[in-house]
């Protein structure tokens, strides 16, 4: 077997620059990348790092002329040409060249450009780190590689991401935007933990990654951070996370206990200063509830009058403002300096309007002050509130009879009693946390709305099952005929009194059940005669199957499985006559027709359920449907965001809230006889019933007898 022909490389040689000319065979025509000027600076700094590809120029007889053309390496040639023009390089300077023979010049030029592979961003990150470690400052790295200092800082920040995540990125396991999101913190363990969570859940958008990495921090825009100032926090040793790739409004403060301590200390200093005014009490908190002054009597004070100096300043400001407005009244646009000055004048005048208030010293001695921080991080002092228990005459005639209120002894006693009491509240949790009570029952209105969906779906299901519908009506008739008062507990209101649905139930009119019922009703209406006089004959003409179908359709309109708090039944207990309550019968009917609210088209949304319940209930729903790891992805969110994220997580899961689930018929109530619980058993959040049912599937309980 003949051996393969050995490859022979083109020879290289040094050719004086003045013997080189740019070839018309160079395929590059459009400028891109580093400019010629920047490339010239790079060559001056590092010399020529790549040889030129040249071909000998021959005359008409095919003899070499001593000149060479450059079909590949045109940008390097132009950079060298610029250095010669700038007298920074001799025109006879030998240039390293690869002398090419044969082939097509355009093919060489195209191949050189096509085969050039740009540096992978990860390699660039690591290279910048190496240069930094070698002693080059960030500014010099930027200058040498023709990028901004900000870009160098960003690349170096990316180099601080966990090496494990670097490898994931190198293997195209994550995007550059995702990698940038991880750079917000230097904690490699936390980075890897978050990546493990988001990569499994699919909730791996960069903003979601940043949110998880900063979930235990406080934004610099937080009122507490603005109150003490970022500089004071950092001077006290607090760490700040910063995002070099996205606007971060000053970053995230990591040491929340330190932040709260600094805030408390500063508020205490302010409170002690105000205490010198003689108030009985001062209540200090970062923020107070909306109605925290309810029940207090507010003192009426008198604003402090203006001093002559202050009045003179106000007059001067008003005069200056009037002159500026007069001078520029015809201008289409105010000059920047004039506009700025008018703003300064307006702010100064507004400051004079916020005058201190004088109170009666006797009133001050039994009144108090609320000190907090407003939404902009400024100190908020709200003086002059008397608590109900303190709203009594300053001198009680029944106490200290015979004592002279003006005596020194009396004053000392008063001073002792009236010494200002400063109470500092801990930093409150989010306001919505007040709603985070997992044991709190579902609101009546929400249960009514949920059962409205269930009632409509049950009507639709009953209409599709004539045999069950017939038996349901027969059951109602028998109850009425043979069991005194029993019919009042039926879920089928014969006489076709159609129960009214709550108008506020979101999505009820657009539900699949509503559309199906409406379409079925329209179809039957088209088949029935317009005059009721002809109805008997029309019904007689129907065969048995059609009669049964119409019977089921009409019977379905009598279904009432609504939870109605204004007319509560006996909470699911069985009476001595063995008659079930209306809601219990609705459950029996639902099992008989095989009602499945998932198949009926109901799904949990922020509007119809998730935004209406507490955060623990939202997390419980996600945990039941998607597991603990999915619940952990959203457990740090505000309630509104949590509801939206939970809606996406639960989509397609088939999860249902308990008022919409089928209940195990043999499940026994947990409440004792005679005690009325807040909800019917099948609506209650009853873990014991679920355990008794022996069913681990939260989406639908087994209805088998």
C-alpha cells in the first residue's frame, strides 16, 4: 500500500516592508473589529504577532520582480503602513512573511478569515485575571486591549464565579447572561446551590437567579439604608453586593442585623433629643401601621412665628423668584442654571412652611410622640398624641389632697412620674406577613366563589348523565313525599329555582362549563317549539333517549352546591333522621357523576385563588403539586409575586383547593358534636381527614366506596 503524500508547508522569509503591496485579492472589504489605529498600537507594543501571507509578483514572462502582494493579512499590512507614515518604523523593516505558491489567492484570504476563531468569553475572563495577577492595573489592561475599564471590571467579576459554573458555561450548559447573574455574589457554595435549584426547576431566568442570590439582603434603596447612609453602614463593617451588569440602585446590604442596629441607635439618639421637650412617652419604630394613632387625641399646637431674619430671607427669595419668572416669561425654555435656581428657591420657601409647633406644657406632660422613617428614608416625627388612659385632667383632686402643685416637692414628683419613656419597636416584617396564618380558614367569599365554579361544573356533569339525573330528581321527590322537612336539605331545588351565582367569582362566565351549558341550552331551545301550547306534543314526539337527555339538562339547573355563609347548615353532621345536608348531598352527587374540576377546566390563578389566600397556603399548594424544591423557589417572594410565580408552577399540575376536591365518603369529621367549626368538613384544612383517606394524591381523593 502506497504511503500518503507528506504535507509540505510554505516557506517563510523576512521581506522588507517597501517590497510589499496590498493585493486586490483580499476578500475583506468591510471594516469590523479593532481599528487600524488600534492594531498599529498593538504592533508597536508587542511587535507583529502573526506573519503576512504573500505571493511573489511576476512579470509578463513569469519572472519574479522582487515585489510581493499581500492577499491575506491586509489589516496588518495597513497597520504597518501607518507606523511607517508615523515615522515609528523604517520602510525597509523586514516583515515576517509566509510565501505562498500555487492555489488561488482569494481562497487563501477567505480561508484565513473563516478559520479565525474568536476567543471564548471564559478564556478572556481568565486572561484578564492573569494580567491582573501579573501586576497590571485594570486601567492598563483596558488600554492595552482597547476596551473600557468598566468592561475589564465586568470580566474580572465574572472570573470570580464558581469554577464549577465556569465549566457549565464552557459546555454551553448556561448562557452568558445567566453567568453574569451569578457574579452578584462571591459565595461559590451559594452560587452552586442556586444553580442546582434553578436548573432543575426551569425557573432560571437571570432576574430569578439574582433574586435568589440576594434574598437574604436589603436593597440600598430600603428606607433603613437611606436613613443611616450607605457610607455609615460600610464604615461599620457591613458588606454590600453589587451588580456590574445591571442597574442595582446602590446594591444590596448583606448584614441586616448590623443595619437594624445602626438604625435603632440613630433613632434612639433622635428620640433622646426630642425627649428633652418634656413628652410623657416616645414610640420609636421604622414604620407604624396605617391606623396607629386611632383612639389617640391629637393636640392642637400653634406654629412658631417667623423671626425678622427669617421673614427677610423669605421676602428676598420671593423677590428673586418673581424677577426670574418675569425675565424669562417669554422664553420657550429656561436655561439650565435658571431652572436649577428656581427649584432651589421653591425648596427653600417650602422649608419655611414646615414650622415647629408649640404645645401647652401641661398637655406635653401627658402626650407622646411617634418617631419613624418615611418612605424616602427621612426622619419622621409626629408629635402631640394623648393615649386614652392619659386623657385625664393634669391634676386629680382625689390624689395628693392638700399638696401645693407649685411646690418644689410636687414638681419633683411630677418630674419623676412624667420622665419620658422611650419604647423602640423591632423592625417589622413585611405588612403582608400579618396575613401569613396557615391555620386561618379560607374567607367565606372565596369559598362561595370556588363552590360557584363547582356548582356550574356539577350542573354540566349531571346533564351529561341522564341516569344519575333521573335518580337525583327521584331522590328529591321521595324526600319530599316521605320525609318531613327533609327536602329542605336537598341540593336539588326542584321547581327549577335556579340559584344565583356570586357575580364576583372571577372567570365563571368564561369557564368551559359555562360555555358547554350555554351551547347545550341553545341547542335544545332550537329543537323545542316556540309556543308552550305545543310543548306537550313536542315532548311526546321525542324518543326515550332524547327525553332522558332533556330531563337531565333541565334537572341540572336546579343544582345548588354553593357554600353560603349567610345560611349555614349543620356543618356536615348527620342528623338523627339520617338525612345528609345539602353540601353533603352535593358531594354524593359529584361522586356519582364523576365530577373532576380539572377536566372541567378550572385551574388556580392569582385572581381566582392564589392572590386571595395566605402565603403559607400558596406554598402548600405548590408543595403538594410540585414538591418542596419548587416551593423553596418562591418562599422568599412578596405575596403578589409569589401568587404569580405559583400560578405558573401549578399550571398543568391538576392541583385543586380543597373546596373543589372530591372527598372520601367515609372520612369522619374531626369536630365534636355540637361545636360549629368555621367551615364545612369538606372545606376545612383537615390533615387528619386526608390521613384517614389513605390517599397521598393531593389533586383528587379516591371516591371509591
